[in-house]
C-alpha cells in the first residue's frame, strides 16, 4: 500500500508541474487540462490493451508483494 | 546483503538425509546374508569366502567394475597364502595385521560402517570382511572396461595436445596432473546424488585459487539435493548462479590443456566421474570466444580470429533479424540496386518476410537435429534431401526467395564457427527472439532486444565474478586476453577478480630479449654467418 | 515469484506489440519510385509523373526476367501540391509509392520559369521518405513527363541513366554537375547565392521514347542528354549557361574535377588538347572604397593529351609557353561566364556569401541590393596559373617526322 | 542507500554518456547560429563552476545522499520537502527525455506507430535494467560506451570521407557579437545538458575512489562537452546554419547526407543505435536517482518495488507532457530553463552550500 501511496503522490506533483508549465506557456486553464489528456484520446485496441496491462500491474505488483510478505511473516523461516 | 535492488534469495535448507549409521555385523554369515539381501541376490555381486589361517573371511566385489588381475594376484593369492599368526589374536586385532602383511595393493582403508562398505562394493572396490569383527577392509581394485584416451571430439584443434578426457575420473585427474607437476594442485572429492553417489572432484591450485570462489563451489556442491547426477551437465545446472538465462555461466571442456590453463588462472575445476566433460568456474563471457589454439598460434592471427568469432556470433544472432528488419521496415537503407534484386526475388513469394524466415530457420533446425540424432549410415540421405528441399525445390516452387536461403545458410554456418558449443546454442535460441523483435518493430526492436541482452549479460555473475569482466567492469590489466590476445610477452597478470591471491604470473614478466639482433645496429654477428653469399 | 510476474508482463506486452506492426511494409507492397517528374498545367495545377521500377524486369538472371519486358511503369496524377499528387495516385496503382529510392526529380522548364521551384520543395524537405540527397534536374524545352518516361539502353532504369550521365560529365568535362535537393534549398534560402541546376533534353521524338521499339535500334531514336545549366534567380529560372559558359561557372565555384581545354597554337585553331586533372579555385573578397572586389585565383595542372602539329614537347620552354597560353584561355573562360551570369543578376557563385564571411557588417548594409545592384556591377579579377605536368607516353609528336 | 560501489572509470563513462544522451539529438544552442559550438564550450565551462558547488557539498557529507544531507542542512521537514521536489524534478526530466526520444523515432522512422508504444518499449527495457541496481547499470554503461565510440567514430569517418564538410559555413565567427553567444549560454547550454549533471550528486557517494572524483568528473565533462561542440561543428558545416536550425534532429539530417561508394547511404537507422544508447542511459540515470531518492525519503526497504510504478508514471507523463513536439521543445529549451533549471541547478545548491558552510564552520575544518 505504501508503494501505491508514494506512486500516487509522485504523479500528483508531477502532473501539477506539467500543468504549471502549460500555464506558463500562456495557455488558459481549460486547454492546459485538455493538453494533459489529449495524447491518450486517439488510441487503438493494442494500446488500450497495453495500457490496461500496465495499470493492472501498477496496482497488482505492490499488492502481491504485500501479500507475500504477510505470508512469509506468518510462516517464519524454519 | 549484496544489494538492495536484488531479489533476496531465501536460503533453501537442504534436509540432510541422516543415513543409518549401522555397524557391520560381526558375524560373517549374517553379514553376507544381509549383503545378498540388500543387493537383491544380484549375480554380479561376487562373494568369495576364504579362510586366512584359521579366520573365516570373505571378499566381496562387483563383477565388471574391478580389475581381475590385482584381485587375484594382490588380494586373493597373498591372503590365501597367509601364514598363521604367531599367536592367536582376536579378529579385531588380527585384521589390521593381516591386511598390512598380505594385501599387496596401493590403497586400503578400514571401516566399521556398513553403509560405507556396501557403497565401496558397488562403487568398484573389493571389500574384505572377517568373521568376528565389525571392521572391514576396502581395497582399491577399480578397473574394468573403460574407453581409452582419445582425441577430444567436441573441441578439435590443429595444433596442441590431442588427448581428451575419458569417462574415468581418476584418468582425468591424472591427465591434468601430467601437465602441472606441482604439489599445490589439490583435489577434494565428494559424492553427489542420493541414489547414484557419483564421485565429484574439485581441483584447484592452492595459492592461486581465490578462497571465496572455492568456498562457494564447495558450498554449492554440498547443497545439491538430487537423486541422480549422471553427467557434469547436472552439476552445472545445479550450481550455476542464474538458472533463467540462455547463457552458460560455467565452462565445460574435454581438453586437459584448457583445464590446466584455467587452473593456472586461478579457476576451479569440477570433475564428475562418468563423463569426459570437466567443468570450470568461474567463467566469463569472453572465454567462450577463445579456443586453446589461440594461445598456441601467433598473437596477431589469434587476435584476428577472435575478432572474426565475435562477428560470427553477431551474425548468427541477428543475421536473419537484420534481413527481416531491412526488407519490411527500412527499405531505404538497402542500396537501390540490391533492393530491386531482392524485391524481384520476393515478388512471387506468398509469405511475409518474417514467416518466410521462420519457415527456413525452423526447417534448418529440424535438419540439424535430424542429422545429429540419426544413425550415421543414413546421414547422407538426410543431407541430400535437405539440400534438395531447401536449396532447390523451395526456391523453384517460389515458396522462399533465394536471398532468404543465402541468409539462412550463412547463419547456419556461423553457428558452427563458434568455438564453444554452449554459446552457439544460446545464439541459436536468441536468434528467434531477435527475429520476432525485427518483425514487430524493425531495427528499433532489434536494438532494444540487443540492449536488453547486454543488460542481462552485465547482470550475470559466475560465482560472484561479473560475467562480462574484464570488459565491464573494465579492468585494463586483463583486457590483453579478451577479444584480442596480446603477445604472451605481455600477459603478466592473472584475472584480477578471482586470481588476486597471486596476481602476477611471473615476477618480472617475460622480458624482451634485447641481445638478439633485431635491426641494422648489431646485425653483423648473426647476419654475416648465415647469409649465403 | 515476482520475477515470473514481470516476465509474464513483458511477454504479454510483447504479444500485443506483435499484433501491432504499425510501420511494416512488405517489399511486395511497395512501388519503388525511381524518378519523379513535375509539370504544370495551364490552370496552374501540378502534374506529377512517377517512374516506377518493375523489379522482376530489371533484375536479370531470374527466370523470365530482363530482356523483353519494360523495366518501368509510368503513372500520372494531377493535383495542387505534392502530397496530393501522392494521394491521387492511390486509385491508379496497386502498391504504395515509395520515395526513399527516388534518384532524381525532373522539373519542367515551364514550371521552373513561371511558377518557381520554391513551392515544390517543402514537402520533399519535410517528408521523411524523400532524401535530401535526391538529385534535381530541369527538363529543358521538354515536358518533365517526357523525360521521365523515356526508356534508355545501357542503364535499364532511365533515372539512373540521367544521374550517371551528369556525374560522368562532372567527372570528365565539368559542364554539368548534380544538384541535390539540399543544395537547392541551401542556395534558395541564403541571400548571397542562387541555385544552379543541370538541364536535360531529349533528342528525337519525345512521344516515342516510352515504347519498347525505341530500344530496338543501336542508336536510340529518343534519348535524354545533358543540356546546359539552368540559372535561377530567387526561385525562378531566368536563363541557361551552355558549354564553356557552364564550365567557367563550375570552375569558379571550385566544383570542377577535370576538363579538356583546347589551345590555339601558331595560327592553328585548337591545335593542343590539354586535360586539366587537378585544380584549385580560390575566391577572395576585398572591400575597397565601400565596394567589394572579387579576385578569383585558379591553379590548374594536367597533361597534354593530343597535338595536331610538330611541337617539341620535350622542350621545357615550349611547355612554359603553352602554360602561358593556357592561363589566358582559362581566364577568358571564367571571365566570360562571370559576365554572362552578371547579366542575369543572379549570384549563382555565392559571391554574396563570400562577402558575408569576409565582412558581416558590410554585408548587412548591401544585402538588400546585392542581387540587382551590387552583383551585376562587381569588379571581378581572374588570375590563372596552370602547369603542364606530363605529356603522355611520347615526347615529340610523330608530326615532327611527317613534316620533315 | 544501496550498498554498491562503482569505479572511477564507470563514473566517467556514466557522465560522458549522460551528457551526450539527448543533447546530441536536439539543435542545441542554435540560437547562436554558426557559433553554437562556442556556446556549448562556454556552457561546459559554466558546468565546471556548477560542479564545484556540488563538489563542496559532497565533501561536507561524503557518505550521504543529497536527500539525506539536505535534511541536515535545512532541517528535517523542510529538507524532506525540498528533496522530494528534487525527485519530482528528476522524474520530470526523465519524462522529457523519453518524449524527446519517442518523438524522434516516430517522426523519423516510424511515422505510423503510436508514440505510447514506442515509449513503452524503451521504458520496459529501463525497468528491466534498473531492477538490477546501479552496479549493473554502470557495467552496462561501460559496454555501451565502447559501442557508442565505435559507431560515432565510424560515422565521423564516413561523413568526412564523403566530402560533406565545408568549414566555410562556420564563418563569420561571432557575427552577432559576443553577447548573442553568451545569451544562449545562460539561457540554454549551461542547464541543458551541463547543469543536468546535478543528478550525479546522488551517485557520488557510491564512488569507491573518492580522491579521483574531481578528475573523473572534469575529464568526462570535457570529453562530452567537446564532442558535443564538435558534433555541432559537423552539423553546421555539413548542413549550414539554416538547415541545422530548421531541423528537428540535426544529427539525423547530417547522417542522411552521407553518400559513399553508392553503397553506404541512408545510414540513419544504424545511427539510431547511438541515440537509443544515449537516451536509454540518461533516462535510466534520472530514473534510478529518483527511485533511490524516493526510497531514501520514504524509508522504503526495497527500492526495486518502486521501479515498476514509477516507470509507468514516467511513461504516462512522457505522453502527456506536451500536445505537440513544438510545445515540448518550447517548454524544454525556453521555459524550463529559466523557471525550473536555473533555480534547481544553480540557486538552491548555492544557497545550500552557503548554509552548510556556516553550519560546518564551527564544528570541523573542511577536509581537503
């Protein structure tokens, strides 16, 4: 969970930075928000598939790790 | 803890099988009964009862594993002729005396353990039991039919010793000993495999070997928990650092001179009984591009040939991939004239380039596999059929293009030109990965897989030694013997990462001899005498 | 195992990617365009003529290939810009036109003179398939279409014949040279220089050049030949330089590789043939009294290849005289072409750039008026030095034995 | 902090490849026209000055990551926040580099492929690499460096032997005066690529021979700076100022001009490998530094856990960082330099150094 939390925190700040840069370029707020989203609008089935896999693992890997750690704790090394 | 970023290996605890520590029964008949029973009344377990003086005794051995001459002449005869001891002693005390006086063999050993005695019997030793004592004498009479020493079949060289290892561990050790006359060559043996109890010997030069590597080898060998070890390949797979890699991290060789050279560099040899392939660790990547002959021929030729091998390896890896990438993604980089020729050839081929390449490569692999496994008598049939099918019919039928046949033939030849069979096998497998990458992303795909391969190679270690050393990490002192080979004059250093306990090969190196005239200056002495006028 | 998870992730991604293959083009789906001809209609539309290679007819040695069949197919399209031309083609051809191997772009004289060539090149410059090293020629007195569709003899591909013909001339005679797209754009944009592009004309009847019969006679009825260099001002063709004038220009631009010069000797015209094998030209700029003075210094060396009278070529003094004579010829050659170009008000030599390099501040002052005022009235001094190095395998000519 | 050691040569290689990375791609300092190379050289000198700030800070706390010593200098909470912002900055630069590369590939060679997929492939490679840690990255760098040298030298030989170089294009020198050159230095080349070497402050503690640091750093910088300047000289003298400044990727156009023996032409695809190596390395370094910094800040026990999620974030932000390549370049070379790079690379380290100086003055003498 900690990992996911950190990752989300990072993305929050990062996208704020990107958004800020767009504002500095003298775009208005609406276009700046749109600019963050436009690149993922025209997207084919392959990319959707890839994106889904990536995002799935984004959450799955840390959770899986957590689960494994718990299991290891319950069953300490012989 | 080596590194944060590495997956921490949870130590697998091998359950030590606690074998029965039974003692040998002191009653001979009971003892022999147990032996018969335990060996399932197998007719090849020979039990010869005899009396030595007034003691009853029996010699037990396995037919076929022993040398019958020493058994008769050095064991049975003297024992039968043994004169009675001056005064009767209890069997416990008598046995050592008898053994000492009457057994005319080099190696004898006393044991009280039943397990050990019976293992000795099935391992090819003859064991002497005596009534009334639980001590037995193990005598070494190993022998029987073995293959004689022949030329190594997998690593042939034009120049250099022709002897190759055999299946007998003792012979193999002897072959190495014959090349280094040095008491510091140490051998440790152990038995590996729960059922097979295969003899495994670890050989090294004390003082040159790195203690860490040696310790690691011992540790890993002890950890092997497998019922059978039939060939050194088992050991190799069980002790290598990384299982999930196409690259070999342990060298295997059939040649004593290679083993000797590697021992001198501070490596450890692992000799497994029953196979002519000896393992050497730690291995580094560049070694698979070196052959023993490089050191026996001149350095410039050796260097050129090594460069050629790298090229050969690259071609066999990415040859077909480059063809696919160039013809389906990057047509602009093919010179116009060539492009037109290739396009003309491909005009009638019904498959995409990738499929065409796949068909041909797989056909070739099938042919190769068929050629290796087939009885020799019909070998030529397969090659004729193969040549006809691939070379002629497929092209004429328009199923594949002649250019593709050329590419496949080149990769086929290159995969045989690599000196190490194991690295050629890795290339064979990876080639298909590269082809897939080329088919989906052209050169970008090939480059990415290539980089991934480099990263993977850099991440590998062989017994703690980075696999790509001395290139990465770059060790300037050791680069003289990698893809290039400097003259022997300059090879003064052992590999730093594991030969560090004694880094220099000779105290002042092999000095250049200036007294031999080389130029105009002091030519006259020699020149004048040898010039024919 | 986490490692296995990652591996499965990578494998899953890879399988998706294999399904992608966005930029995959099989060779059998490509129509290799070897030459592109550009004309203009009365209404101002571009007409593109695409010379497309038929590979199996070009590559000989294959069963049934070569010989009788035509090596090229020609397609035509009409549109307002280059990209649209490409689009228009799609309904007429079964394979995707592919331009990375386009050798030559042929622009008709009419298009170059009336419309200007600047509009043509942006698509080529920007696009990724076209190379900046593609050569450009002007179809002189002919439609570009005709040049592109004419079949040729030795080189099966007509585009290759055109390029090789010009570069051979560049190598031997120096009256033409190949201009790359890059050079055209470079000279177009920089204020102190103008484009200079080789011209190609057709001999014989242009209409019959695209038929197989044209190839049946040893002396082809219709064939392209190099014809002069086109002088541009800004992006419009304004005139031609022929033969010696063209060579003088090449010489001034230091692009001459070798050439043959004929000298008069003792009242006989063209009595000595001299081959220049190496040369160096240096253009120096001096600014005197707020006026640039251009001095061209030429050094040339070569061999005497042929004489038509008894000249004792073993006499160094004679050779010195020949050298002197030759200096005059070279100076005349260069001076003539410079004067001719000055009349066109088009600085194809790049004198302006030389001034720019010499004195940027002065250049900024005269930049605007350079083409029309400064350049035509430039003082140009030519100074040639030539050296006869060898005289072939003989010293005296056999003329001396015949005459005596 | 990972328990790893890298050798002096490995650091050298890393710095050289890093500096080359994306800087070789873009029309660097072309605002200075034909004097771009001069501007690059001056940027390099500026880079040395910045290095001495970082170096002094390193000498105060040689065994600590900057994420650690920032907390010592300005207090725990503000230190953590500042360090976190620095990590965000590194991630941002990583996304920028990924975008640079993806855009180059898509515009030059793979026009129909989606940017997302092109970027994702490289990202997967980087994720795969970084899970092995800095040592493997350093070793990989050594091998790639040799490959890199081989290709660039052969490219240079090809360019010069096809007679494309015309040094006259570099004249007149200093046409618009010294100030025009200087302006591109403090607007551009000082930060990109030389100031970006601030990431190495996170790598310094791993060096096994501390004394060699200064020499290694300076020589690597000099090598890469001069090579970049040289590359620019080649670009301008082959393409001319005009085309160089109009090119999205000048080096690619230069390579495309090669025509040799009617056989060696259209070589840009071979050259792609150099670009992949450069970008791969730069991206990996930013990413690694960010990951190890974050792990240090949040006390993550296994930093390898962070690699995958952060990789996905970088991948996504590389796509949404700008709508068009023009916007991307405008942001990177005009805006980011002044509003982001200047404070992050120059001002804050300088302030930190001053504070650290006064803090340490009382306690101990500065180790030489």
